[in-house]
């Protein structure tokens, strides 16, 4: 039985994931309050959403005019204004425990008592975020995949104290967003998909550093033999090499055993972070034109 009717959604952080999550929620008919640190960042997010909606519209995949969807999204730099009327809040800021926990503490002060607080974290245990709030039973992981508008999977992650009602509302919301929610009952760092992904990265890195295979050969094998939609290194470039690095660090700090990947460390040091900077494992001469698969 689901008692809470979600009508208004707040999305905190409007970067790669946050703007995509806001777009998905607005397409599904929800009022969305999008929050970030500056109006410039929020304007960039709105431009990205508009660009994506126009593409969907051109392909006949949007039931409404893009402007109607846009009219359901409001932006603000005030965290309090973003969450004060929200039924469901999805946090998508940097993968950094201190940043996220400070936001969770503040959201729990400002949000209505019934509101559910979800994190899009890739690796930080939900129970750790829940512990800084005044409502650990209403804190949950809602892990979207990149780009949210295209990817069907959502990992719904139960923390130690998350209530069944919170899990049910989140699963139902995931379905209303047109996604396939999978409940992760054990709050382990990396949840399901990133634990599997990191093992692929580990194996691929070891093969390259041991001169057993090239980056291109491994990616061809991943695409054409394993049937993955992208190669391992292509996917790291797409996600952001810095993002993958932070996820790995957060997992390793919480006991995940990983043999290291010098290829990632080198590129982070050089600022070659993948598609967003124009170079990572591959080169992307026209930065910006590849922002979506
Ligand atoms: P990003 O770096 O593109 O965006 C983060 C946004 O948060 C930035 O716009 C930043 O200005 C904003 N921000 C930082 N501090 C803030 C604050 N105090 N208040 C409001 N906004 C603030 O990061 P990305 O890639 O969108 O990642 C966000 C979260 O989603 C992370 O937890 C990450 O692990 C997770 N994630 C990322 C995926 C990816 O493919 N990039 C996939 C799935 C999850």
C-alpha cells in the first residue's frame, strides 16, 4: 500500500545527472524544482534539457510540445525554496560524502515532514547519509543511469532504517517515470551495477597495463562479443573519468578490494576526463556534440 502521492519533485544539483533527472520528471508530468549553486549553472542545465526535449520531439518521442514540459521546471539557487513544498527530493550533487551529508542535513530541516529524501549516489552507503537527517526511515537511494532520459534502470537502495513505505513510494515513482526499478536490499558500496562495472574496469586495466590487449581491442570485444552498448573505456569516458575515480575511491574507502588502475590516475592528473573535456581514453574533437549517446 502506497500512501504518499508524489506531485512535486525537487532535484538538487543540475549537472550531468541532475538536469537529466529533472527532464525525466517533467516529461512524466511532475512539477520540478531544480537547484544548483549559481544561476549560470542552472541556465546551462535548462539549455541542455531544452536541447534534449527538442531532439525527442523531432523523433516523435514526446507527447507534448517541449515548451509545455519546460513550463513545469522552475530553477532556484535557494535550497530551502527548492524543497519546501516538495513531496520527493532527489539529490544529485558531487560524489563527496561531506558535500552530500551537509545537503541532507539542510534538506531535512527545510522539507515538509512527509517528504522522502533520495540520493542518486553511485557508491556512498545510504545509511551514512540517513544518519545526519531527522528522518532516516524516509531516506533512500534512487540511482539513475546516464543519460537518465534514455536509461531504463533505477537501483532503489534500502538503507538500514529505510521503511517499506519509502521503498514502495520510490518504486512506484520510478515506474511513473517510465523506468524499471530494481530494489537493492543490501546497502553495500557501489550497490549492484557499479560493483560489476568496477570488476570489468579492473580486468580491462590489467590487460592494457600488462600489454595483453589494447584499449580498442578490449572495447571491440565488449561491444561485439559481450554485446554491451559501449566498450569499457568508452563508458568510462562517457561517465567522466573523474566521476569513475571518485566512485572507486568511495567504494575502496568502504572495503571494496580493487587492484588499482594507473590508466585512470594518469588521465585524472592530466585533466583528460573523457567526453566532457574533449579527451580521455579517446579523443572527442567537437566537445559538446557528444553529450548524449
Ligand atoms: P556533475 O559534476 O555533473 O554535477 C554535480 C552538480 O552538483 C554540479 O552542477 C554542481 O554545481 C552541483 N552542486 C555541488 N554542490 C552543490 C550544492 N551544495 N548545492 C546544489 N548543487 C550543488 O556530477 P554528476 O555526474 O551529475 O553526478 C552527480 C551524482 O550522480 C553523483 O553522486 C554521481 O556519483 C551520481 N551519478 C553519476 C553518473 C554519471 O554517469 N555521471 C551516473 C549515475 C550516478
